[in-house]
C-alpha cells in the first residue's frame, strides 16, 4: 500500500532494495508486515466476519476525482462521504491506488504485479482502496500510525480478453499523468464498479503499509474473487507512466511497484468463508474415479476443478490429489 511520499529515495522497484528498508524505516522490519502470501490451507474460517459494505461508493457526486502520478503509483483521491462498513469501526475513504509488475522487460517475459499472493500465485496487479478509522482518529495522518487505524480493501487483478469499463475510467487518463507530480481531473464514477461481485468472500488479517514507513496499522481485507482487465489495459498501466519528473534527464518507467510477501510470524489469517459454503463445489461430482468431473451434465476440465480447489480454504479439499 502506498500512501505517503518517501522522504528517502531508496526506491522500491528493485526487490533487493526492499531488504534495506528496515535500516531507514524500523517499522519495515516489524513482525506484522504486509503484504503476505495467503496459504488457503492455513487460514481459519471465522463465521462472525460480515460482508464488507462499501458506503457511498455509488454516489460519486458532481465534482471530478483527481488522479495523480506520485512517482510510486497512480493514486485517485476519494470524497469523504465514501467509507466502508462491516468492520468494528467506521472507516472513511481517503484514496485508491494500484500496484503492478512488468509483463515484459527487455524482451524477457515476467509475470505478476500483485502484492498479496494466494497459495504462492501472484496476480497481474492489485487495487488498494484506503480508509481511515474516523470513529477513533481525527484524520488519516494520526490514524496511519496506530493499530486498526486504517482499513484497506485489496482487489487482485488478472487479465482477460474484455476491456474493463470500470477501470477504463482511470486507465483512459494515464497518458495525461505520465510523469511524477502530474495530476488530472477525471469524471467521477461509481467506485463500487471496481470491486468484485462477491464481497462476502474475503481474507482478513492485521498488517501494515506496504511501503515505508511500513506502519503496522492496517486491517486488511483481501477479496477472494478477482477482477479482470484486458491485456491491453494492463500493458498500458505497465508502460505509460514514469517515476521521474518530466524535466528529468532520464525516464524511469514506473512499474514493479509491489513489495514481496512478508513473514506471517504466527499471525492468523481469517477467512469469511469455507469451501463447504460454496454452492459451486457441491455441484462438482463424478461417478467412478476414472470418470471426468462434472458440473450438472457438463464435463469439467481438470484445470477448472484444480482452479477451484486452489482457492478453496478447506484442507480436506486441498488434499485431493488432482
Ligand atoms: Zn498499496
């Protein structure tokens, strides 16, 4: 997660440099850091977790949003009437931003730009919607340093064939903010359209900002369902922006702005769901062991079933050998 400008130009485009963060920012060496790899066989189902409730997301208002290239990410400010419910406190929205990778660098194909990973799988990109605990703290500057001061919604992004019209509301303007410090007003839109359909299935844990100063103040919600953007949209995100100012002598592409997964150090990751609650799985069946998996009368490819089990939180289902 990126909220504040770095006062020290130690950068984070290079993963080896991330190891040096604690030398300048002690919190980055703490025991409750983010992001993490969510190992679904290790999470604990918590039936008391209620679905996340976006508040005011679908009321963009009449004033435009501001999109900024801050040199580390593209960030969009959010109006104060937006927030998130379903948490122990009311959290007021502040901003959203993205993390991404680089599909191809110098002819070498690379994969993955998300911060959180699921069972070791890195998604193409990740959206973070940042809120602060306005029940307890007067502003985000105070809240960002305190436990449970921030609530961030994490949305994993993968690629598909279709253009995502919701993300187009942002991506269509990236060409106007190619350099650090540039900003542009964009038409307000329904922020809820950026979220996955199923807000009831998510992982929850206590973690941190994913960039220095890495305060351990974040109540994280990472949705199980991913959203898709087109290949062309991801390519645009990865190639259009620069991390330097326009006047700079060298142009430094803004990409690979994601932190490596951090150690859990005994933290419990909660899940709002279990595989047993997934109606899809209950409809998977097969007769004899050598017959194909079926969903109703439809024969399922093994990869479809594997994909489902990959995201299952049930150790029993995870242990099925496919
Ligand atoms: Zn972030």
